[in-house]
C-alpha cells in the first residue's frame, strides 16, 4: 500500500476502536472532517479503510455464525 493508505488504515483501525469503546459512530465523521480539512485524498482513503474494516468485521461475524451452525438462515448452515 501507499503511505497514504497505510496511515489511513491505521487511523481507521484506531477510530473504529474508539468509536466502539465510546459507542459514538459520529467520531468517524469527526475524524474524517479533521483529515479532510488538510487532505481530501487522505480523507477518502480513511473513509475507504473504515468501510473495508467494517465490511471485514461483518463478513467474519457471518462466517463464524455459519460455521458454528447458529445461522438464522438455515440455507447457510454447514
């Protein structure tokens, strides 16, 4: 990854952790706003990293649910 993507991903990981800890999803938008005031490119990379990390979490949770046989959708149970 590029330097911008690396930094944006690190910030996304940290921001998501703090947002979860504080139960405040607005934190992500606030961080994006601070970043965007200086660099639109970094803001876009940060928001992309947040979306990717959140999607990864949802996918891993779904896979864990399916592999444990606890899926609500019986078509997905292994």
